[in-house]
């Protein structure tokens, strides 16, 4: 089996997560966060979509981590993201982190909006 080292360009992979936190680039972030080409920041939840919409040109898909359990994205939030041209995929936060890392390693244009587990 051949192993290749993964190199991430400007984006930061998720290194870990736990109750109420996420670890990226050696830093721990408490609470809900966004991980976008512009950087990592806090997120105010489904009512806080401005930064996500501003990044619409730089991402093809947004993985929305809904916490420990899968949940629907509220209709108003989904409609706002779709109107901006962002495809939003809800999944548990652990699954969103793993999926994001895989696609990021492939050079895909992805973003994350995560609620903590």
C-alpha cells in the first residue's frame, strides 16, 4: 500500500472535537464555529448566515454539523443559503468534520458550520 502525505493549501483541517469544542490548527475553539476559506470563526447558529453567504463564491458545498444528532436545517436558513448558491448538507458534527477533511484533502472547495457535540 502506498501512503501519501496530505497537504492542505490555505484551509485548515479539523484535528479533533469533543464536548463543546473543536481543535483546528493546534488551537481549541469553544462553541459553534465556521471553517471557511477565509478562516475559522465563531458562529451564532442558523440565524447567523452573513459570513456563510459572503463566502458563497469560494465554496461549492457547506457541511452543517448539527451536533451529536442529525437534524434538519431550518427552512429559512436553507432557503437563504440556496438563494446564495450554497449547497448545504446537514449531518452530525463528527460526520461533517470527517467528510470535510476528506474533501479538503482532495482540493475541493468546502466549508463547515458546526454546532458542538
